[in-house]
């Protein structure tokens, strides 16, 4: 029997036992899903976005199923920094798995302040900066729509925390390379992509938007090929590692992301349909490596043949 392939990756200084995490907002803060999937088996746990103070998100209805995925406008509901540290972090610490905290704000100073407050808290491995949420009026996507603003935000956060910072980029930009380079130059340690694609669903009987917020973000299988292209393009532009997400439903899409140049992947919407998706993805990557006689998952990253 040959040895099992090495699934571990080190990304922005974070050692992950396998390259699979969960996409922010689709796994709560870990403990909500712990009865469905053992979080200790994940490579990292990425939690739902938090800002400085508690935030109630958008009015209902705030998600709707569509062919190929879902459109959501949750609006970044969350417990705030203090609530997260008090109510959720203690459980996350017990898992022994690296925790990536997704953060946002309505001003650049708020991002920097959230980063500073989380910087010396035990049990956090990295900060993912959500500069690409289409569902909040202020903040979120407005910082990710221009490479200069994205770089300004990352540059402001950089000196306020010792943790690795991972900007999460928006998919709906003309050239992702400009964003990837702009944030890498000012100290981003890794990139996450993609966030949801701005979208809208109309009830044709009432002729009203289905979501109370009118517009939302499309996620799920429909966005996967879009994400693969963007991950490939970003990986060509920068040397920092990429966590890829968008429409993973099984090992095949995760492997595609790795081949395109990602170092790790995150499972999002699929968890709502099958909470076991992450574990299937981890197993499937391992089986693929065995089948292709690869010793480690690192051999797969960026192995696209062109
Ligand atoms: C219900 C829901 C909530 C989300 N909340 C967040 C969030 O708080 N912060 C963030 O950066 N992304 C958030 N996202 C985006 C996901 O992390 C991910 O980037 C996107 O859904 C694409 O992956 P998927 O197609 O596998 O779901 C959310 C997505 C969904 C569906």
C-alpha cells in the first residue's frame, strides 16, 4: 500500500490539515452546524461577517432559490466584535481548527478598528476582509469596486493587526488582476474570491421584487465557471495564495479551483443542501490525488495545462 497523499497546506502562515474551509455566512459561527458536520475535520472554519457592533441585517424575505443556486440579501447580520468573542469564540477554540474571521464596516476606519480589536484575541488565525458584499447600503462592495479604494482599505488595516489579512474580492469587475495586484502590494497575505454576483428576482404575479432588499447576491452552481475564470486570472497576477469559492457542490469543482491556481477552497451554498459536502470534497480530493499519483495537494495547485 502506498502512503496517503499529503492534504495539508500552509496559507498566509496558517497551517490547514486539508485545503477545505467553509464560505463565510454559510456555516454560521461553527457551533450552529456542529451537529451536522464535525468542524474539527475542516481545514479551517471561516465565520460569518462581523462588524464593530451587533447588526440585524436586512428585512425578510432575504433569500430565494433560483435554478442553479440562490439569491440572498441577508445584509451581514451579526453579533458584533464583543458578542462574537463572548458567545462564539469559546466554542471555536475547542475545535483546534484555524479560525478565519470575516469582517466588514461602513468606513475604512471601522474595518481597521475591528481588525485591531480582534488582533490579540486568542483563537483567531486570520481576518478575511469582506470588501465585496452586494447586500449592504454602506460599506461592503463599495470598497471593493475600485482598486485604489480596495488598496486604501487594506493599507489602513495592515498596521492595526498582526493577523494575516485576506481581502475577499468582488466578481463583477472588468479586470480582477488590477484588484489582486493593488491589495497584494499593500500587504494582503492571501485573497478570497469570489463573493456573490449582484442579482435580482421578480415575482411576476405581483410584479414586485422577491427580496425585501430588492436586489441580492447570486451564489451556488451557476456562478462556478465565473469563479474559475477569476481565480485563474488572479492567480496569474499575484504570488499570494488564493482561497477559491463559488458553486462548489462536490470534489470536482474544488479540484477545478485548485488546478486553476487556488491553494485552498471554501464550500458555501452547497452546505444548505447537503451539510456533508465539505467532507465529501476532502475525501474526493484525496481520492483524486491517489488516482493521479500525486503526493500532495500542493502538486495540484496551479497545475493547469495550457
Ligand atoms: C446566505 C449567505 C450569506 C453570506 N454571508 C457572507 C458574509 O457574511 N461575508 C462574506 O464575505 N460572504 C458572505 N457570503 C458569500 C459566500 O461566502 C461565498 O463567497 C459565495 O456564496 C459563493 O460561494 P457559494 O457559491 O459556494 O455559496 C454569503 C453567502 C450566502 C449564500
